[in-house]
C-alpha cells in the first residue's frame, strides 16, 4: 500500500482496497480535472497523505509501529502500533510531572525495535542538569517498556501519565490522509479497551496503574524514585478480531529460523558489511508465513505502505538473496503457485500471477506487475535449481512454471509481449505499448523455461529456444534508436511500432540475462556493442546522480527528482545495474554505481529505503529522502545485498556439479571476503583479493570449482 497522492496504486495480495489517487490532476482541479471556476462547486480539500521520511518505523510482520524521533505516538499521520493492516493504538503520549521529556535520541536498534531517550528536570531543582532520564524501548509487536532513572541527589516524587487512544483505522485510509475520531475507551483490568465494529484494542500495563481515567484515556502512576534508582513499566498492545473472518497471514513464528544463512562480510570498504547485515535484518522484519502453509515464508513488499504480498517484489527479493540459500525462494514460489490463476474463465489468463498496473512515469506507459511476476516465477525457479533447490521441490513447482510459460506464449502482440493480464482478444483490439524490460524478462523466462523442461524430461524446450531467438531478432531490429552518441535501446514501442525514446533506469533489465548452464550467462537482447553503449549511457550524469540511477533522465523536460518513476533513485534497479554491468565486463561502470549506493547507505545508517530523490550529489549534502518511500522495502534490501555479492562472481550450476567464480577484476571494494553463503545447501566461502583474484575457502566436495 502506498499513499495514493504520492504513489499511484499497486495491488497487494490480501490487502484491503484503498482509494486510488489522481497524480496527474492539476492543483485546484475539479473531480474530472477541470478548473474550478464561477458557478462550479468547490471540491473539498484532499487530505494530505502522511510523510514518513522522518518517522522511526519498526517492523516485525505482521506488526509495525511508527512515531517521530521523540517516541511519542500523537495520533496524526502514520503514528501508531499496527497489526494486520489495522492501527491498534494511535496515541501513546507520555508526560512526567506534567511535562513531555526533552527528546535526546530516537533510533532503530534493529528492524523490529527502537529506542527513545528523553530527559526531564525535576520541578524546583536548581541544578541546570536534568536529573531524570526516560527511556522507551519499543518493539513492533506492541510491547513498550518505559524506564525512568533518577541520577540526581534527591528523591523524585512526581506523576507519570500515559495518554492513550485509537481509531482502529485501516492503514489504507491512513495512507490516504484520513483520520477518524478516537473511539471511547473502557477500563479493563490493568489498562484500557476500545471496541470497533470488527476489531477491539486492549492496552495492559505491568505494574498496574494507580489510576485509570477511561474518559481521557489516561493511565497514571504516582512515582517516587530514589537517587540512583530506576522504575519501569511494560505496556502491551493487542488486537482482538471478531471470529469468522478470513485468516490473515502470520509472521515468522518464535523459534522459526530465517530462510537464509547469516553471512559474514569483511572488506577494505567498511561500508559493505553494515549494509549487508542491516539489509538482511530489514528483510527479516518483512517475512510473512503463508496461512495455507505456515512453513512457507515470503517477504512483504515494504512497510508501511505495501505491507503484504506483492508477487513481483517477493520474487525479486527471493531471487536476489539466492546466494544465501534457496529456502526463501522455495517458500515464495509455493505461496505464489497456490495463487496462480487456474482454468479458463472469461477475462482471465490461465497461469497468471496476481498483480496490477504500476505507474510508468511521465514518459512511459504503465507496466503490469502480473506480467512481471509471471515471467519472474520461471526465472526464480530455474535459478534456485542452479543454486541447489532439490529436484523434488523443483518438480513440484514445474507445472506452475509450465502454466506461466503458456500464458507467455499467448501474450504476443505484433511480435512483442505487453500485458498478459488482458485477454488475447482485448490485447489485439486495443494494443498497448511494449516495454523494453518486459521483452528482456520474457526472453529470459523462455530460456530458463527451456532449461527446466529439458532437464525434467518435459516437451517444448527447443520451441522455447526458437521463440527466444525470434524475439531477440525482432528486438534488435526494432528497439534500437540511432543517435549522435552511437545509439541506445528504446524504452518501449508504441502500438504501430513507434519508438518511445525515453532514457530510463528500466533499461538495466536488458543487462539481466540470468544464470545459465555451467554458471554462464544467457544471450542478451543486445549485442556486444549495444551493451557497451548502454553501459556508457547508464553512468552518464543524466542518469547517474552520484547516489545511484535516476528512473528518468535529468535531460527530460518532465524530470522530477521526487517522481517515483520520473527521476527518483530506486535502489533495486541500481543494484541490478551494478550486477549486470559487472557480469557483462563493464566493471568500472559497475564500480561507479556501487560507490553511489554505498555512499547513500552511510547516510541512511546502512538501511537503504525503497528510493530517494534524484537530486544531483553535491559535496557535504546527504541524499534527499523521499517522503513516501517504504522503509524497509524488500527489493531495496535484497538489492543492496545482491550488489555486494555480485562482485564475488559466484555462479553455480549445482545440477551440473560446477561452480564458476568470476569476480570483478577491478575489486571496487578492495579485498572482499564472504563467508556463510550457501551453494547446494552447503556452506560456501570465497575471498577476492585487491587485484581481483578469487580463492574459494569453503565449498561442498561434490562441486567442481572453475575459475575464470
């Protein structure tokens, strides 16, 4: 989910519906975009969606909590504790002696936990130094511990009051800027209860408060804290739901291990290790358990706005973390196979995965996330098999991959793939533009599908290789734009064949050819010279702003540094560019883009958001945050890990019993050592020297190591 005004709608499987904004509507326009004038009723002002770039957000699926850096939950914007898309508690405002603590620090200690520290001067104390500190330790699951410490010379006698309230609002409405009035509270045991039509919220405290004021929603303790002593209270926030509703997905249960290994990164560049560890911590906070099979874990797209299953994003995250094992990929693939469209039905494409249109920016048509997910399903299955997913698990998922390929076969319009979610007759009668990255994803899926079909004795492998070759020929003939710089790929073809000349970061998908037999690369839609020209264009200042790749060239008259597809930097696509350029032999260009990501990560404390502004990097100025970016986001967290791991060049072919290790010879991180990877389910460690020479230090004895 995403604030409608800031980010056009994109579906999340199982999420409540949310209003769709009109990002193209001019300020002051009426409902149909017409100017408001005499005699025309004035539309009510549209609510301002909450900005979250300064919020402290802790996440532990299916729960999250958000506040300002002072730790106070004030009930406005996104503030509150959430569970399963419902704001359980909107207000938790603390006062000691009638005063709010002076904020000193508010920061995440992990993705799921935050710490806030404030100070209070004892009333009447002549000492200018504050004697009392108030520490708030918050967990996303709804537990908050408040600790009051007295470091002064005298006992502190004063009341502690915590004002509570909630609207039990759905996050979709909150994302749209709507705020319902607080519900009336009722005294319950050692706390308060609020009851709505579907849900109830309960807050309990230990020790019990000395007074509970239900009308004001206040819990009160009369404190006496001796010098050098401390006092604490623990508050629990819980959501109760009426019986009979659909069962929501749960989180990773207590004691359930993470679906990846925990690597250790050592590098001359000290920014790499915290980026990897904090990115994986962020991804761990987004893990949901499929209610149909709780052992299958998959990542939510991101918090706070898309805190649910978005199939394309989940598959990207699973794919980019394959060096750490195949369990996340397996759980994600199985969860999505259960959601695949089956059987013929009017207006429905069999084999398609769910997904809606995603806004394409000011110069490009929308892209269909259902198409992206359906094609990516085949690639993730094939690459997980290369990394060591057991053949029995691959065979179980192969029918779903065959259905996805069948949907692809029916999806050509004028020789190119467009929107697989539209029925064939609608695609022919009302054609839409064919985007370049969709052709790359389709080409890769066809080649990966051919490998799976051949290896598992299914028919059709050679047909798919021929299909891919024909698409490759058509693409090279019709998508290339000749210009004074030597040429570039068109970002798309309009119906009728007119090239869409936008220069956008989506072109990096043309470099992502996928993992092939013996650790090799599949043939690209671009030839060698075209790849070189694209590499040069990607690192030119019009796209590379110094922190990463802009989604749209700064030379475009419609460039907007805060446009999520109109100029902002998306971490995921920059990471794909780093890996694709390195694998294609353009290591200097890959190193330049990686430096931008690492520099940005230092300003975001190693926790890269989904995106940030495409403002040009200048000395002394940090990257500008995007007010509506998800933090954390699955694709940016996994992409950051992928960008670092790609430099080691580990490319396995477990079915073939081989691992190719082809590191970046330029060694942009200096010496790099990765331990705790997983190939064929066994530990794998590699060290890359400062001159780009790799040494495998741990690997399965069943694998043949091949240096390149």
